C-alpha cells in the first residue's frame, strides 16, 4: 500500500478544537511572559516600571497557559512528532513559569518563623494625599496605635488634627512642623532624637522613640519619588534611602510610608536583599493592595509598606480606609525577636 493509499485512521490528524487550545494557550502566555521578564529584569523607571506594578496579575496567566497547552499536549497523540515535541516544550515552559511565580509570591502568604520575645506595639502609616485626608477619620483610625507616620502632610492638615489626637500622641517631629510638606511622626512615648533624611522630592524623617516594649526604637517615615518624578529620580531616591539605612546601627528599626514601589520592583527587592522584611509578609497577610483607594473598584497595587530590620517581627498586619485620600493606611503589630 502506497503512502497515498494509507487508511484514514493511520494518518496524523489534528483533533477538533486543537487549534483553539493552542491559540488560547499562546495568547495567555504573552502577559505571563511579560510579567516574568519584568520580574527577572526589573525596569528602571517610567512606563516599564508602571507595568511592573502589575506583575502578580501577569503571573496568574501561567495557569490558563498551562491548562490550555497541557490539554493540547495530551490530545496530540496522533499528530506529527514536531507538533508533539513543540507542545511538550511549551507546556514545560508554562509549568516552570507557574512554579517561579508561586515561589516569588508565596512568602507573602506563608508568614515568618521569627518568634516574638517582647510585648508588641502598634505602628500605623498613611499617605494623606497633600493634606486631603479627613483629619477626624484619620485620628479615629489611628487611635490605639503607639506610633503613627504620615506622608504628604501639610502644616494646615497637621493643625486640623483634633485635640484628642494630639493628646494621645503628644510627641511629634517632621517636616510639616517646620512649615514644609512631607513626613511627620507622632508617638505616645517620648522622642529622644530626630533628624531629616537627605533632601528628596518629599522630605523624609527619622526619630528615636523610647518605647516601654522595646526600649529605643528607630522610626523612619519615608516617601521616595515615584517613577514619573523625573529621569532617574525614582532609582536615585530609593538608592539614597537604602544607603542611609545601611549607615545606621542595629537599633530596632521600623521604616514606614509610601515607597512608590511594589514588592516586585527592583528598589524593594534591593531592600529585601539588604535584610529588610515586610511586616505584611512576616504576618502572612497575603497580597496587600493600598493604591488607588479613592475609586469605585478596590485598590490594585501595594506601594505602602512597613519594613522591619532583623531585630523585629510582625504579629499582625492590616489596612484601613480614610476618606479623601488615594491611599489605604497600613497598620502592624510589631515585637522584638530573639
């Protein structure tokens, strides 16, 4: 029997719907690959950095990619060898991409093995959107914390905070107290020293707070520039912040504020590589989203963080909403660790 006379059921055939499975798998692979490339090679600024803010959403596309291509691979038993091998390779790429995505995102959900060895205290932080946040609501939601940091605070906004708040937090330092918009730190315990960080787009401050739970605690209220402040400023201000932190001693330290960067951005990954840990990740809070908070839909990305050095751990983490600001606030219970 010649090749042209082979029975119909001995010829390589493409099963019905196979083309759709492959097409859908390849389409899903595009955003998954883009997210993976941005995760492996962090962009420096502007458009690519904005796109990198959504890396976790892109990594999710590895799931339909693997499902569609995996089914197509199983169904490809009677197709040609080249097609079968190609589908197997594509399915392996999807599997590896999915496993990498899980490895990158899992720490946010797992929590930490750092054991608390002291009583805990609470720190809260909020970007008040150039003094737009409702002062009364802010005071109510911050009540009960031990230390509160605000960024994008103005002198008028600070003056509008109710008297009950100032009574609860009698100690304060920061730019708005000196007629500048920027960071401010309020504490219910004495502030023994403070300093302004090197000049940046938004003035940042540090204070040493004498707490009954931990003794001296360094609190740093930060707000590095976003990727669209100007060429190179986002990277430069994050680098300056990281270098400033590296010059400090090993006093228990909390760094809180609007970092204008998500966990997958290069600047945050460099901070984590330097030993800093996210209070949200230590508490296993999952994928925390804080911006934008003034829309009909929930916030999409998490750029507000509380970071701790290796002298501290977090026992809980949560967010809160304040009217008239585009950020959710973040709150963490922290304690010393052995």
